[in-house]
C-alpha cells in the first residue's frame, strides 16, 4: 500500500491495529492478549482453555479542504470463538483514501480490502491443525484478488502465565487475479509483453509468533510470516507485524501497531516493500472465561 500524499498517513491513526492481519499476529486462542479482549484486567492465564467468543471493531476517517484536499477512511473488525475442540475466527480490514494539492485534480491513492477466515481443530491445548483462507484486493499492488489457502499445523512452544510462543507450518496455495493495467511488461529493448490475467503459486508457509504480557493491562504481540514458492527460490513473501495494546477502561484499549510486507518479485513497476504504522482506539467484547 502506498501513500502519494503525506497527509494520508494520518488515516491509519484510526485503523484497527489488533485487527490488521489479526489472525497472523494475534496469539492462538489459549494465549489471547489484552488486544483481543481488553476487558481482561490481569495478565492472561493460559493454563486452562475454555469456550468463549471475542469480537472487536474500529472505524475512522479524515476529511480536509484548502491547501491539501483529503478524504480517507478505514474500517476493521475481528471475531474469534472457541467451542470444545473447535475454533473459528474471521477478520476484515479496509482502507480508502483520495487527495490532491490545491489546484490539482483529486486522485485515489489508497484502496485495499482484506478478509480472513480460519478454522482450528485442537488435538491438545498445545497442538492444532487449521485451515486458513485470506482474500485481498489491493488496487495499488495491482491485484483484483490475491487468494491464499493455507492448511497447516500449529504448535504452542512456550506456555507461561505472561508469555507464549507458537509456530505454524503448512502448505500455501496462492491464486492471483491481476489488474489489467498492471500486466504490461516493458523489456530493456522497449518491447512490451503482457502477463497472464491469473497466476497460481504452490508454496510453503511458516509463521512464528510471540506474546508478552508486559504488565497487567499491557500486551505486546509480534509475528513473522514467510511464504516460499516451491518451484522458484526467487519468489517469496515476508510479512512482519507487531502490536502493543493497553487497556484503558472496560472494553476500550489503545493499540500501537506496525506492519511490513516484502515481496521479492512484485508486479512490474511495484515496490517490494510496503509498511504501515497505526495508532488506534479499539472496542472489544469477550465472554471467554479463564
């Protein structure tokens, strides 16, 4: 995601950091942080897992006129539930922005939506198998759709009252539907070729996450996801995320987050690295008992 005007960075102050890529960064259900359930007052105890549901929503916007014209907005939400040996989760985040300096025509410069669905089958409290589906539309990355289907296994490596580390390993099926304007490739000799409308990639997905309860009502979560094409060593993606959340009152929390997306072989004319920083107010609900 790119910002062609510095003013647009402000819109992400009101985006939902914990919900952004939440199913990657958020700990597994037995190690849920304050960010996912801000009403929990103490450091989360993870020795015993019980049924419950957690949900969080956020929305924000920015409007400006005069020397800098700007209209931007962000909306996001996350939902997780656990019932016996089964778990389910969903998240949605969308961003839109347009703007221009005075005297210039207004142009769209931010437009993306990402939805994730996940189902887990817990074999033990520390081991689970899962199926994860991620659908992303990103106009300025040149994607009408990027669909990732990821079956795999998850292992909780560290289980302590205030600390948790977990890892995931599995297969990744990636299907890209490219935007028409992003398909043209200009060679060094000036000749032009056109990429296929769709592309399919088979790969391996590895994820490692860490959650720290820094104090009773402050939690830090970090995660790194690596996706490697099995047919071409040059084709891989890395997504790194971090979220620090502090409970303010009741179900209200303040979240500070950062995301970095690196793609080794992006579409022609696209940057390899996109970064996002967020400061957000989050309202969450949880009926999970511990």
